[in-house]
C-alpha cells in the first residue's frame, strides 16, 4: 500500500508523465480508482502527485493511527531525518511555487491508497516554504491549504 498525495487548484494543471528512466515528480488526472478523494477538495481541479518512486511514498509522511500521528514524536531521529525524501520535497516546492504564481492558494491532501474517502483527520494552513523543512511530514488523512505567505499564528 502506498501513500498518495493530491492537489486541488482553481485552474487546470498539466499532467507530467511518469518516466521510469528519469524518476521525478509526476502528475496524473484522477482515475476511477481514486476519484472519491475529491470529497476532500473545494477547488474544482484535482491531480494526483507522484514522487521519484512513482507513487507518493517518496514524500515525507506520517501515518494516521487512532486519531493521531504518533510517528511525529520521532521526527529528527532515525529513520525520520527527512534526508532521503528531500529531493522530492524540493521538486514539490518548485512545482507548487509555480502554481502559486497564478493562484492564491492550493489544496493538498494525503492518504493511503484505497482510503480516499475516509474522514479527514484535520486541516492546516501552511506556507509553501514549509515543504522544504526536513522536519515537515505530510500527515496522512490531513488537508492543507498552501500559500506563499506565512499563516497567521
């Protein structure tokens, strides 16, 4: 089972095909398999975002368990140093920064493959810069509003 990351935008986003010879960030339209993830978005255009692994597993993430994300307490310790996934986060940051040039905000939602319509565990507003932080991990079954500015405290 894989972690799956999705975005919601105001404008259509081009598809970036998966290239096995040059693995990197890729995007795909929702399929019949994952279409139910749309319940977590207000924005009209949705895309799946894959990492250099083809799926979303290359993005730092923590698992939703019994209403919380217990792995967050281990961030900074092995194997939760954030180093291994940094290239994927750098590419995601660049991709979202480009999209934010024509939109004030982007919605992001992550979940396990197959749990697309499960209830969300929460929502946060973050700056796109936060994605570069090696201590930032996407929370599974959690939504984000991503902007260029720092959210109000």
